[in-house]
């Protein structure tokens, strides 16, 4: 808690010890404390398809936390020996010569809408979730500790004037903290104004009956009182006086004013109301957390959010003995870590997770195409790394370990041409053979898709940094 000097005009009990939470509570905004920066547009018109304030271009970034196996999804090696190739067969797709896992039945019929990157790689042997995720979603290699993530950067350089914010995260990684990159909730050196709104949890997600939108969207007092209490922040004093232009003062003022705007409108809450969607649309996405979160992501993009990160958690399998935390569906170590068979139908099994991913991503791409949004919405699907070519514990409960040297990603929309395969791995998918794609190259590709100049620089204390040192994958555009 931060202690501030007494401020004339503020109640003594407020001015003596004024934390961010107590400030907003005193202002009548209740739980609006931590999520304001990610709030969505307050003026959504559902009758016009939620599109009145849609961002010119946007990103849905599906982060399969834990690291899915590239050898069992998008880069199968059927000629590899036992103990490497896995049990799944590659199947033909709508693009001649482009083959993916047999568990991707829906996506196989629509490969013309997306491209595959089979040469993702980390610089250095980054084999833990924490660091690999930090580098991936900051769009950098050797990312400094205070690096902001892609969504935070884009909320800074591409604010949508028709939206109250640009950045939402659907189900923050919870459970084991190793799955949480350090700056998810801080905005890095960009500060609190560029943190996302976190939506949902294991006990409150859109696949559940009675899903509730974030409390941050709801004011705790009447509108007229909210407006009167804005004066609290305007009177906030710091060491430099009431007009001190320090970053902390500016951030708190902006947070409060945006909170009042948000809680004064109904559109933000409507964007989270999936009951407004036809039953057949919800069914098409799949009635599991990943499917319903991708449907919610589409609604948020329509309502003006520029960057939505979706945790790739597929939820507990109906066949599960172990439920699995909502962070690590894809951390499929197998029996070695008590997760069951990585090729089975449990919560940590590809027999459950891959069909969920297939169903949800296919529905999202079809939905975006049907609504005329695919060209303006970049969809990225990846994990923080891949899995080892060698299968560990190949008996009853096999699995694969972490593998940063080579993995895959799916990319669609946003000007990306479909039906292409970029890069190549070696015969066992252990190492990149051609056209390596580093985290900074993926980040640069995202910026290029959105029209953000790569020479853009951000920083603090007079020291600026380029938003990317990577090279966009120009071959995928056209």
C-alpha cells in the first residue's frame, strides 16, 4: 500500500493512507481496481453486430500454455522410428501436400484459411515455462525483465478511440505459477495503464451456466455519485502538489476517469453476454472453456478490443481422473509427472485437447470469415515451446518433455495468405532445418500485419527501445 501526504479537500481517513483499491472504492467503483486498463467499449450496439466500435485491425492470440507437441499436431513425422513419431497419422487437407494430425478433422478441410510455421525456435536453451513465455509474448529474444507484452505494447501504440481499452486476457494463467510470465499483470515498463483486463477463472468461465462478466464492469454506486466522486482523484496531491505531472498521478487520474466512463454504459457488459449468441453458434465452437472463450474473443474484437489473449485451456475432460489446472492443458509430460497418458483422453491427453482445439479454432475462422472480419483480425495459435522428439515412459502413460529448439505455430487472417507452410524442421522435428522463426520475428509479423512501423520506439527515463528487432515473415502476406 502506498502512503500519500494529506490532501486538502479529501476526507482525512482517505487522504492519510490512499491505496489504489481504496481510492477506487472511495470513488464508488468497487472492484474496478485491477481491471480498468483492459475494459471494453461502453457503447456497443448489439443490433448492429457489435461492430460499431470495432478496431481497424485486431489480434486474437491463442496461447496454448504448457507447450503443445508439434510432432502430434502440425509437424508430424510418420517416417520417424517408434518412440519419436507418436500414434497419430497425418491426413490430407484442402491444400495439396499440406498434412496435419488426424485429430484435426475440421481444420483439415479449411487449411486454405491459415498457414503453418514449422520452424519456431527460441534463442538459447530456454526450457522452462516462465522464461519461454516471457520471451514469446514480449516478442523478443533476451527480453529484459521489465519488457511489456505484445498486448500492452499495442494498447500503447494503437489505442482505439472508440474503445475504452485495447487489451483483454481470457482466463489468466492460474494454478502452478510456473505458467505465468512475470509481466502479465503489470504492463512492464509501460505501466498500469497498459495491463489487460483479466476475464474468467476455473470457477467462472463462459462454458459454465451463469458465467458472470468481470466485476470491474459494474459500478458500486449511482452514476451521479460516480461523477461527483471523480473530484477525489482530481484533488489527489503528491510531493509536487496537486498539478504534479508525475506518471503515478497521471495513471491514477486516467484509470479513474476511464472507470467512470466504463461503468456508465451497458455495452461492455453486453459484449460478455454469450446468451445473446444463437445456440448453434455456441455449439459450433464447443461447449468447453477454449471454445466459449474464442467465441467471447470474437465478440470482444467486434466491440473494439484490439488484442485478446486466450488461454488455450480446454477444461477438465469428462474422462479425467485428474482435473488439471486452467493453465497447463498442453504440458503433457505423461505418467512421469502424474498426468496420465499424453495420447489418451484425459485432461492432459491429446485425445481430449486436440479435438477441442480443432473444433474451436475452426469455428473461429469460419465465424470471422462469415462476418467479413478475417482480413482485419490476425489469429495466432502457439505454445511457449514444443515437446521433445523422444517420447518418455513409452509404456502405459507416455508423454514428452519441454523442447525450445523447434516448434510450430498457426497463423491466419490479418493479411496472411492461407495454405502455406513456412520453414522446415529436420527429420525428427528436433531442430530447425530451414527459415528459423524467433520470438522477435513472430512479434514483427504481428506488428507488420497491424501496420505498426517496426522503427517505433518505446522506453522510460529517456532510454528508448525498438518495439521489435525481428523480421516479419513477408512470404506469408499476399
